[in-house]
C-alpha cells in the first residue's frame, strides 16, 4: 500500500511539474509577442514622427495613449521624467 501511494505521489508531482512548465512557456511566449508588438508600434510611431505626420494620426494608428507617444517622441523610457533645465 505504501509503495502504491509513493508511485501515485511521484506521478502526480511529475504531472504538476509538466503542467507548470507548459503554463510558464505559454506565459513567456505571450509576453514575448506583446513586447514585439510594442517595439513594432514604437518603430511605426518614430517613422511617422520623422515623416511629419500629425500626432492625432499617430495616436489613432498605433493605439498609444498621448503620454506614451510623448515619451517616444522625447526619447524617454516609460516612468521617467525629463530633466529640468536650470
């Protein structure tokens, strides 16, 4: 009986590990796709800015909020402030 329980425990633990690995892989792939889409959007926004397109058009096509477009335009990473010139 004890041997059977040990086998079942090992089997359950192995299945759990495999499920966890599969779930982690799915999350990693999803995050990678999201980051790739963000990078593509930034590239498009930068190209449109360089071409002199109006910001309203860039916002419409990229789906970025105005604050994010301002960060892209100013070359600042998200969550940082532009240094004040004193």
